[in-house]
C-alpha cells in the first residue's frame, strides 16, 4: 500500500511529535520531545519522496519551487492539524521538513507564562519582541498574547506571517492575516501598507531586514502595538542585532528610536525535562524577560547594552528575569537536570552561583515547574 502524506501527519500527531522530515533514501523521521528518530516505514526512493512533497503543493507553489529550489508554505488536514512546510533540494532530490502546528491557540495559563506577559499584551502601543532559536515556541507565545487581546479588546489586529501558523476567530477584535507569497510580496511591503489600513495591533512574523525593522520601529513610535520575532538568544543581543542592521551613520538615531518605542523583550528556549511523566509534555520553557524601564531605556540610548543583563537581574519586582534565574529555579524544582541547565546557558559561572544558592526562590520559577505546565510550543 502506497504511503500517503496524511498518514504520516497523523502518525506525527498521535506520537505528539513536533517535526516530520522527508528525505530520499531514508525513512521518514519524526522529532518527539526534541529527539529525532526514524519511523518504521521503508526508505523512500527519490520519486516516492517527491510524490509525497508535491501532493501538498498547488500549481503555483510547484512552479515557485522549481524556479527557486526552496519553498515555505503551510498545509492542513481537516480535523487533524496544520503544518508549516519547508521544501528544499538535497543532493539533487527534493526533501522537506514539516512543523506540526496546534489547531487550538493555548492560553497563557496553559503555557505557564508569567503574569507579566499578559500585562505586556495589554499595552496600548510600543514594540514587544519574542526571540529565540527556531523551534523555541515564539509563534505560540505570540499567538497566546494576540488571542488574549482578541478576547478582551475591540482592536483591529493585522498579522503578516510566513506562513500563517495559527488561524484566529474574531471574538472582540477584527483580525486580518496576510501570508507572504499569497497575500503580500514581502514583510516590508505589507508593513508599509499596514499603516494605511487602520490597525491597532500589528504582528510581524519575522523581522529579517533593515527595512522591516525600520518600519516596525516607526509603527510602534506612531502609536501602534507591534509584536515581532528575532532569532536572538538574549535581550541585550536583540537590541544589538536590531541596531547593527543599520549603517553606522544611522545607528545613534535608531538607538534613540528604540529606547523610546521598545516595551519588552522575551527571549525563550525549550529545555528537555529531567523525568517527564507518561503523556506529559517532554520540554519546559525557560524565558528571559526584559521590561524596558527608564534606566534600560538610557542604556539602549547610550549604547551600553552590556549593562542590560545587570538591569534585568535587579528588576525582579517588575517581573524581569535573566535566563540563568529561570534555569536555576527549574533545576531547583527538579524539572530539568544540571547538564541541561548548563547546556542552555551562556553564563555558566552565574548559573552555577545561583544553583549553589538554591535558585532564586521565585514564585514564577517554582510554581511553573511544580505544576509541570507544558512549555510554549513544546511537543510530547
């Protein structure tokens, strides 16, 4: 019996997997709780692999793939799940990675997000960034925040995504979702047009280039609430990355703009649990939180980003947390191992000091760990 893409997708969902990999000469692989394992299907021929991949694509997408050799799109099976699809070439044959997307948008409570994250979503204007490596649950955190707005405020929410991951049902807000390649040519095009579409809230799926970053900052400055993502691992690195995109003669002006418009940076990663219970999510989220205070605003304006980490350390009353504080609390609660905590930290000495001191004793770290809440975007 010939293998169907829908059968493989069903297998991913049943196993609680996050990703499906298709490659010629190999069986399909599934990632579960961060671990990549082969399925029991036989290795695929190049023809079988291409047939599976092309069965998800329409004629326009096939043409784009044949012209560009790479393609981003989404594919859904009604009643099962939606998948974010990336198709590429591998040694002359087609291969693909499919990321499983939850059809239901999880609440902040279900994700174990601290109260400060919900408070940030209630801001009337400014720039809020959720950062982290690929697969760290950035989209899920943002979807939870957008959904909170949708349930509590009458706003016009405009999203620009590549591809659309979560589909929102309007509750109190009017929501328009635009997909790169289908509804708009680029992030910068969509953002430029967005300012003429009377939005209150704008979600930029990915801030990839100078023009997109510049437009996002301008939109936040002119009274919109703007959410965006970057592939950075800390708040300080995020600020540096945004400024470094600009030519040297513009950087001081951008520092001033960013110091006035940036509201918060949430930098997150997923850490495998030490002893997950059967049926429990296998990873937990660790999230560094920086809320922009007048002091941090001054550090950004003056180019003293190296001092931002210290400002986060002393900002606990405002809900701020360094990544090391969260990792120490998760380790103290027995949720993650010492090795996993160290593997996710770039400040081993600071983490070791906190662990030796018995963690930070924070309510957030302990309560999240003890309740065993699932991580943002985590899969079983």
